[in-house]
């Protein structure tokens, strides 16, 4: 058994995602059994996801979002183009200026 403790901010986001999935399911008029069947997961697993249990596998989450037709919303998750902090760190490691050419052209040397 792991001693890993989920940071509170992460746990809150997982709960929020579970609530959003539940709302999406209810808006479609589906029961837990309906969505679990469409996603190919156990109903207890779906219930754990909706309750925001942090131990629920990410694959289950992605599959349930797919079954709801919400999988396209995942395209923005961890998109490297929107990672401003990562981009800044990467830019800070780039050379500050271009290096000198090792061979000087002497086409005008008479």
C-alpha cells in the first residue's frame, strides 16, 4: 500500500470533475447502469468516478467522457501550446545569442 497523499487542490478538482460527469449523465437522462454499460465499466467504478474518488483510473475517466460524447474536451488538457510556464523555462535555456561562424568568408579580401 502506498503512502501517497493526494494534494487537496487535486482532490477538489477530481470531485469537481466527478460532479460534472454526473450532471452530464443526468442531462442525458441516463442511469448509472446506462452510462456504465455504454462505457463498458462496472457501475461501482462509475459511482466512484462521480464521487470524485482519486483512485479511479484515468482510463475510466477518459472512457466515460467518450461515452458521454465529451472526449473532445480533453484536447485542451496539458496542451503544450498553452503551457506558458513550460515555454518560459524552455526559452530561458536557449542560447542568448547566435554563435559566431567558425569560418570567416574572405570574398572581399583582395
